[in-house]
C-alpha cells in the first residue's frame, strides 16, 4: 500500500511550528504517524501544497500530516476500509462523545456534512477516485471523572469529566489539541484500555497479579505496568505507579511520586517532585519539589523548584523559573476561551485548562498566569513589579528582553508565519 502525505503548513501558535513537528506522546507527530503506518505500507510520497494525487492503481492511504491517531484507531480504520473494498473517507458522528467534546472544539480541519464531520484521512483500494463513501469509526468513549470541586464553584455540577476513547484520532489545530492528544487521548486512554483488558481478559489479570506477587510490589508498581529503560537510577523511596513508561538514562531521586506518566530519556527528576498524568520530554530537568499535573513538557525543558503546572503545554528548550503559579480555573463561572485553528478566541469547552508556553522561552520567578493564556515562542519574561500577573497572551514583541542592550543574545528561533507580522494577541 502506498502512503500519501498531505501537508498542513499552518504554524500552530504559540509554538510557530507546523503540527507535524510538535511532540505528541514524546515523539514528533510525523514520526508517530510513520511508525503506526509502517506495517501497512510499502512506500510513501509527500505531496507539495496543492499538488494532485498521483495516478496509480495501487491501494493507497492518504492523510493530512496534522492528524494524531493511535494504533487502535488506525487498525480499525484500515480493517474496515479493506473489508468494504471501496474508496472511503474517515468521518465522525456528533453522537461520538469523545469527538464532540474534545476533538471538535477549536478545530478547523473537519468538513461538516449534517451530523457527520469528515477528517482528512482516505483509503483508496484502486487508486484515487471521486466516488468516496464515509467510514465512521466509533472512538468508543468511556466517561471518566478526573476532577472534583465543591458544587458552589462548578458551573453545572461538582464533577468534571473526560470522554476517554479506547481508540483515538484528533486533528492538531490548536495547542489545546496537543493537551488533549497527550492527556485525554493518550495517558487517560492507556489507563482506560488497561482497565478494560483487566475486566475481560482473565489470563492478563492473573499475569499482572502473579508479577506483582513475585516482585513483592503493589499491583500498580509491578514491572507489568511500569516499564523502565536502560541505565536508570531510581531511589528506592520514589513511588512510581503505572501505567508508566520511563526512557533510558533517567535519574529519579528520593521522595518523588510518579503516576501514569511518560518519561523520556536523559531526564533528571530531583527530590520530592510530583508528576501525575504528564508527558516529560527527553533531556528535561525537574529540580526539587517541581510538580506536574496533566502537563506536557517537550524536550530539553526545565521547571525550577516549587513551581506547579496544571494542564499546561510547554515547548522545547524552555525554562520555567521557581515559584510560578499556572492557574487553571476561572473563580467566577465564566467559559474559558482559547485560540482556535483560525487564531480566534473561542470557547474551549473545558471548565479547567492551564496555559501554553512556546519554544525557547525564559520565564522568571514568582509569576501568576491565568488559564488558557499563551506565551509565544522566544519570549523572555522577567520577574518585576510591572509583570507579575499574565492575564493576556504575550507576543514576541512584548518580550522583556527587547529592553536590554544585549537583546541580540536571545535570538528569535521560531518566527511567525508570513503575513502574521501584525497579529494582535
């Protein structure tokens, strides 16, 4: 089967980078797509923008390169498409709770058609054709509670829920979709599939229990659920609960607590850090008492001591100073708005949501950042009496380093797309 890749050249703010180059599940999106499709394809072709599909009688799969999908979704799609033996296009129904609640908000990649929304994913058994049927793959959502607040603070109820899919696909049009892909469609989904398998596969349940008994560990701490790479140094007082994946050359120091995370390679986690439902990129350094909850940190980041990030996305090569607070909840029950695929502020359909910091940023200490705010790549924010509270998006032009004589020592590595120089944030 031939693989045809359609480019999505739009840069995703605040990273100012195409979706295909952003890390999802600690892996560049293009690499995730390549690895998952490798068992099915014999060749690939990446088209230039606007180029037509090649004329061929060979079966082909065609997709836009801003799509994140997991193994379970793509298996179901290809199996169903081959069974039909007709040209099909991936579609979602509004009855699919995971799509309706998490993938559709803030997105611009889906084509509406009544109660269906088409995604940029096609299968052609005999080459390109205009006669294409819709193929709806149910994401098999499971309603999972993840947060509880007093009823007087919640807008509708005291329980905040995610619709967690057992098989997932989402178009990355906004930084919020990175958060969803890593958390809800990634780590939450992995845990949901584990629970689902425990409930229906007695042999698997017995194997996990036997492994825990043999190792003398609690069930969630056994090696069946906690996968550790090579050359890792883990203090015996650290608590690690699975499903968790840890890369190579990782150091985890005393008193750290890790639950359902993906930890990359060459990561240093110091004393008393707490990580829950988070993705930590390769080469990241977390000094003592840093805390992450449902947060993504891309490669080579650093979060200094006593800083807590909740439901945030942090770009690569970014430093977050000590004692910063990333808020995730509006105290007055007003909808949280975030930038959509057209870079317009839109209801994020999330009652709780953190902030996003781009690539190559430097944030000083003692800053408070309001929910869903963006800090553009290459921004420097000093700790000063003039800027302690970030209540709006911060563009590169607002960076504090422009006031210094040595501003050239912090070069801009991620400029905006051409035509967006006068973008108002």
